[in-house]
């Protein structure tokens, strides 16, 4: 028995908001878990402090599976982004503690390394096709083997995914939601030109990816997938919203462009049909929003049976603690595909000292016991919470468009 005696929720904003759960055991061993839900941070803080922490205190930190089952199966109000993010934080912190007790990095507890490192993709974006490709050239020079390309759409004043600060792109850009303008015809016309030019300049020995951010209907996504086929994308991401999972049948019937989705999924139930019917190629669910390492491991095993590989979300709104957890997971599973890697700012890296390192297009979680990521609480306290929202999109006629 390794009794949990404290669980503290820490909020910090070193450039953007992060929520971290720090669990302490009676032996003084601590573990950290990411609890950041972009634009909804304080809801998770309350969920943890007001509802979960009181029944976490006194439990055995070693019983990771039982604690997971207690909070998921034992709960009348199951699932949803807030509860699953809170549960993920508990789960990650417990894996961190178990690794520290064992004196092993978490990937060893998950079955050991299946590969030498974790191939990551970086983000190249710009207002014009030329700007985007110039950014991609820089990523190639840094050693990246996979690059996501996003570009502004002519005629639209701003486009989500195209940032001012290139290396440290921040999606939550306003203290109230910014309103972007969207036009599907303009986007569908422009995007294939980006990839045509990209292949010309970057060649064929680099993986190219693209994120649609749920902006298309299934038949529009089918059209885009077809138009992108000559450029052999690694994946087309979030082509259409997926509450109705059978929508992906329509896209799948029409195109061989590989499909990825799942960064907003919270459990296996959000993608059971997508996986079972082999409607996607990559599942993007990640530790912090899908119940932690414990649940993600099950999801990946299920995906493996259906030839679906992983591509964990790794934007800047997932803290370095989540990145650490993702890397241990990525290294240890057979059906890993790729890991997203948007770099954190130096301020964020200083608040979260970590053992993971980047070299030759790959990240490695390092050999520190546990997750290998910590939080400098004194430094964190210097950056108080600042309200920030993700933008929304309206069509040219003013009506709301899908996120
Ligand atoms: C991605 C994303 C991000 C998200 C952001 C929301 O693929 O990295 O789509 O840009 O929108 O993480 O919180
Ligand atoms: Mg995305």
C-alpha cells in the first residue's frame, strides 16, 4: 500500500494556461499529470478539486487500474471532455509515481521500447503558399521527417492554423473568441495548389500532412481527398465532424488519401465504429483528453486489430507533462504512426523541466524514472491564469460553421 496523502491542482500561464495535478504519497513520492483542456481550464480545476480529490485521498497509488475503474465505471455521469481530462491527470500522475518507485521510465513499465525513437511532425504555416513552403524548408533543415502544411485562403482575412509567431503557434488567441471567416469553395480550390507546389520544392522524401479542422461535409472531404491523391499525403486530418461516425464511410468510398481523426475524442466510444469498420488510418486521441495512459493503451490495442495506427495530438495546449506521457506510450506500442510536436516556448519549458529530447526528426522520452517531467512550482506561481479562448468560424453569410 502506497497511500495518497495529497493531490494539488496547479494553474499556471507561462504564455498559455496549463493545469497540472500533483499527487503526493505517504512516502513523499510525487507524480504529475496534465489536466489542461484548452479554453475550459477552470472547469477541470473545479472537477478535480471539488469532486475527485476528496475521494482520491487515502487510496493506494499503486492501484492504477482500480482507481481508473472507480472514477469511470463507478461514476453515474460518465465521460465527456472535463471528466476524462481530470481522470487522465490522475492516471498520468499515478504512472509517474509507479515509475519512480520502480526506478524505471514509464515506457519500460508499458512493455519496453518497440522503436529507437518517436517520429514527430512539425507545423509549417504561412499566409501564402510561398510563405508556408519557406517554413517547411526550415523544418526539413531542422531534421523533421514529417511536416504539416497549412496556408491562408485568398479572399479570407484570417484562417485558423495560420499563426503570426511561426515556431510557437498559439491556438487560443483572444480573451473572448475571435471570429474567423470561412469559405469552403475558396478553401477547396486553394489547398491542392499548396501540395502541388510543396512536392515541387520539398520533394518526395518527406511526409506531408494537412489538417482540415472539421470544416468540410463528408462529400466535400471526399473531393479534397481525391484532389490531394497525386501528392501522396501522410494523412488528411479531421476532414469532417465525427459525432456521426458513419459519415466517414462516404469519404472512405471515394479516396485513398489516408484519414486521421480524434484529437477531441475522450474515449474508445468516440471512435469504436471508425476503427472497427476501418474507416480511418490514424487515431489522434491523446493521453490528456482520453483518460490517460491506461485508457489510451486499450484504445491502441483495439486499433491495432484493425490496422489503425496512432498519431497523438501534440499541440502547444497539451503541457510538457502530456508530451512526456505520450512519448512513453508511443515508444512502447506496436502500432505507433507519428506524434505531433508543436514546440513549447522557453517560458513553458522552464516551468516544466523535462527529460525528453529531440534529434534527427525524433523525440525520445529519456531514461528518468517515471514520466521524466516535473513542474517548478515557484516559477509556475509567477504566471497567473489568463482567460483565453479558441476562435470560432463563420461563413461569408454570417452563419456559424463547424469547429
Ligand atoms: C492540431 C490542432 C490544434 C487544435 C488545438 C485546440 O492538430 O494540432 O487541430 O491546432 O486546434 O490544439 O486546442
Ligand atoms: Mg488537428
